């Protein structure tokens, strides 16, 4: 066994110990709080990219994109000029200048824009021309290689791929993708129905069909395997968000959008994405989740009824805010951001 595998096995063992029934409940002393920022708008922001403690991007309804470089004290409207009326649901940013945003919708309403000068200029990098496609979310392995996910077309989830930082995109062949279930789709709720960890691993979350499932690729999105999860599925229910701390530790959250205050067993944890163990909490519909950097097993989940934190990889949860949020992301330097309805964008204070 290589040193890497030994380290990975050790990490998984530590995380599994946190989930063991005999482990004591996590003590959530001094829970964090959200610090509000003033965006000056009332748009709903489902797309969120946390670059650092000071720099973040949000993208949302009516084609609005905002950017801050001073920790949220000031937000600059950097929306693409021809995006009015579009529904942005995902933004992936590499720094204060380079970002890619995705708009959802039928037909050519599904679009991708890219900027390399902080939003002063945008390039329309992709416009969907497949009537059956409906793009939901994106992820990037690094500053050049990325994927974008569409709901199933002809019975299989469809992927776009880029190798130049989002400036150009091509439809990926579907022969490596398992068949979708009848009624199965992805939720465009927070830009996290497709996520990645490291240079090759990616995961897709689904719902809508007879089971909520997670698809996993270990070769950059060319070939996929799929497994069922214990998260309940239905017409508006399933997994809404995935987050992986490393390729060895992931969490799924969701529920039913039409029942935001109640979501029994609507979360699960996985070690590598091959199997998923159901979690009892957070107990309400959650559309976004993020691991807190520089911690072993601390994760935050957000939704319309509030925000919850777990320090034991999801075994126990504590609600620390009751305001509505759609998405949450944490940057490598430990800065965590949340975004949601009515122009709400917040920073985590610990």
C-alpha cells in the first residue's frame, strides 16, 4: 500500500470514528454567526464563488453578477451586458479577475459566460442549441479544466467540457455515462449538483426518480459509476448539493423544495463516493453544503429555513442562523460565504 493510500485510509478511519454510534455528541461551543454585507440589490443569488476572505462572486436572477474584493464592504455590479432576464445559478471564480457563470433554462436560455478582467468584459462561451438539454451546474478541476452538467438528453445526463478556463466548451460523448432513471434530473439550486475534488474526481447528485443517486468519475468525467443513496427522492425531492472535503470524505444534503421545514433523513455521508450512509440531520430541506477548511470534519448546510453546522461529519447538527440562504462556499484561506434571496450575501464570523 502506498503512503498516499495509508494517509487516505487513516483520514477515513478518523472520520468514520466521528460517525460511530459510540462517539460522544459533538460539543458546539461558541457557534459561528453570519455577518451581513450590503449588496444594494434584491436579486436572489443561487450562484456563489468564494475566492478568499476578501474576494467573492455571486450570480443570480435577472442576469445579475456582483463581485467584492474587500470582504463585502462594497459590491460591484459586473453583469454581462446581454444577460438581462437570464437565471444565473452557478459561478466559478479563480481569482478577482477570472470567473465563469452559467445560466439555466430551456434551449438557448442555458448559456455560459466567461470574463478575465473582473467582469468589465464578458465572452459568451456557450449557448445551448439542444432543445432537450437544460444545464444546471458547473465544476472546475483547476483553472483550465472544467465540466458543466445538463439534465438527461436521450436517457443520459449530458456533460460539457472545457480545457481553457471556460472560454470554449464541447459536448462530451455520453458512452461513459450510465442510463438515467425515468424522471431523474439534477437540481439547479446552488451550483453544487456537480462538484470535484483534485485533478480527476467528480460527482453528480440527482433526484426526481425512484432513487436519489450519486454518479462518480475518477478520470475527469469521461467514465462514470452510479450508486443509490438513502436520501428520499420524488418529483421535487432528492440530493440538492454535494460537497467533498477530499475525495475520501463527502456529504450530500437535500430534501423536498416544497417542504422546506421538514426533511427526515435527507442527508448522507460517504467515504470515496462508492457507498453512502444516511444521516438524521439537519432535519430541514438544505440546498447547499460546504466543508470548513482547516478542520477535520466540520461542515455547514444552508437552506430557506436557516443554517446548520456539524463538527462530526454530519452525525450531529446545530442550527446557528434562521435566515434564508441558497448556497454556501468556503475558500482555501478559511473564508466562508453564503448567498440567498433578497440580495442576501453573508460572511462567516467565528
